[in-house]
């Protein structure tokens, strides 16, 4: 069995809701009013392994607390100017933040003077992101988008760079969904565009168990985030808040070299990988990897 086959798992015993565009008949992002109030994984949560599931995971009461997990101030300190410096060095100005979440990176880029379009597949996240941007003095350009039909949802616009941050790509459980999403990212980039995509260090979790310095991405000191089940097809994380409330996310544990292979096969000519925002790292050391992929054949 190939690594690609081993990394693809479609098993699920809970049917996730799928919204359909009435005009085209194609799948569409779930509307805000259709997002359930509470998370519900059914009787066997570890069997829920579906790309569509994230729509039912980012419910209002979880999204409202998401920033407690991130801690914007601490995260900004941990990341520093990493993404801004890369985009500036490459001369990229028109950015698609395709995994906006509650808006942290979109706001950071807006404050740095970039032209940002903020997209997300979850309407609840976009509502919160718009509010956060407004609180920071910006009017966010938002797009409710499904990565697999990204060209359709951004209306065929082209961008200098696409960023997929916050370990978001891990929500795609099917390999054909990953390949289609990467093809869409490639298509919305200009001829010399760049894709920046990150992931949790699942290699370390799968091979050596979970350990986190809790320094860069999820910096809130009153929230714990840790896996409660891990196998080759699922990393189920539990997020425990100070008041005793708990939420969960079911994610696909992408191995670093597997994802790099998919990115290359999507047509990107060069890929640079950073570990916790550093070019050099020990293979099992970083909490997160960041891949910078170049579309240009002549990328140096």
C-alpha cells in the first residue's frame, strides 16, 4: 500500500450535513443559520472522519471562545514578523487568507498595509473575524468559500499569495479533497504566486506521542489543547477551558513529507519548510511546520 493510500481514510458512521448551491447543484458552504448550536459526534466520535464535519465543529459557543485559545497578543509575539517578512521579501501584496478563522492573520496583514481577502468555509468564523477586524479599525473583505470550489467562490480573482494557516488543511479527510483544494489554490494564484500552508507536527505525535511547548500557535494560558485519540487516520483533540467546558476537533494527522509531496504534485515548483518559524530544526522538535510553495518555474 502506498503512503498516499495509507494517508487516506474515508470511514465515518455519522452523516455530516452538506449544503448545495441551488443554482449549480454543487456543494456549497453551510449557511450561518444551518450551523448547529452544539457539537455532536454521535455515539462513536472516533469514527467521525469526514471533510464536512468541520461545519458542525465550529459552533457558536466554541468560536466565541476560540480567541481564548489563540491569545492574539501572545501569538503575535511568538510569530513575530515571520509571515509579513516573507511576503514583503517576495513582493507579494494582494493576499487571500483562505483559512481566516477568527481573523488573526488577516488583521495582522491589514495592519501591515496588505490588501487582504478573508475567506473561510465556516460562516460562524467569518462573523467573528469581521467583528475582530472592526475592533481593530478595519473593514474586512470576507468570502464564504469552500476550498474545493475556491475559484467559484472568489469569482475567479487572482492573488499574489494564498495563506492556509492555523493547522486548517488537516480538516480534509479525503485525499481527493486535498488534491482538489491544492489545485484550486494553484489556480487562484498569479503565475509567480506563492502558497503558505502550515500544519501541526503530526509526525512527532504519531511516532513519539504528543508534546507541545505551547509557545507559538495556541498561546492561551487558561486553555489546554491535547489529543485524546490518535491513529493513522485521526487526531481527536480536546480543548478544555477554565470554566470546565470542553470542545473537540477531529482532524486528519498529515505527515510532513506526505503533504510536501501533494503540494509538489499540485504543480508547485519549489517548497521551503520551516519548523516553528525557523529554517533549521530537528525532525521531531517543532510544534508546527510552515511550507512556503512557489508556483514560478524560475523560483530561486
